[in-house]
C-alpha cells in the first residue's frame, strides 16, 4: 500500500471511529433522539435568533429537512417557536427547559470527545501541528468548493 492509499484508509477509519464514538455517546446519553435532532438542538442552543435559514446554513441541511426536524422537536416539547413583535413574518426557535437539558448533555459528551482529539494533537511537535492545521484548512476549502458546485448544479436543475 502506497502512502496515499494508507492515508485514505487511515483517514476513513478515523472518521468512522469518530462517528461510532459519537453514536455510542448519543445512544448512552440521548437514546430517544436522532443525530439531526441533536444537531438542531445544539444549533438552536448556540445560534442567536435561530430560524430555518440560519439552521439550514449552519447544518448544511435543506430548509425542508430543517423544517421537518423542527416540527418533531416542537412535538417532543424540546423546542418552541416565537416571533418578534416588530416582525410577525419571521419565525425563530428557542429551547425549552427539556431542550436545554438535552443541549447540556450533548455539550458534555462533545467536550469529552474533543478532549481526546486535543490530547493527541498536543502530543505533536509544533511543526507537525502546523502541517495538520494546514492540511485540514486546505481540505475544508476543497470540500466547500465541491459543496458550492453541488448547490449551483441543484439550482440549475430546479430552474429547468
């Protein structure tokens, strides 16, 4: 196996392990909620004046997907909607007390998971840290370019 193949194999393994650990934590701490529901709860808990547009942009989910998830969360009693008196057109979302509990639990196991990454990162030499940061930034830019192309293609198909 050459270095490129080894990198891809190890990178994919790492992503799968990260996903599996997150799934195990969600099952252990928040078994009644799906990933997208927890993601929306987390975003509503952190974004000021969360609405469908902001949630869609922050999660890379469609507005329809966000709306469907929000309806479920409202039915579960973890999210409620509100409008500002000066703007009756826009609908915003906030967490109920139950939603805040879920948000806090999710934050706790997310922090624990991040501590693992930090401890491994801190074992690296300064030059290695810089290389890792540069690689991840470059990868992020390329992936965002692909997402942007995809959105352009989707808009073209919708307009046909």
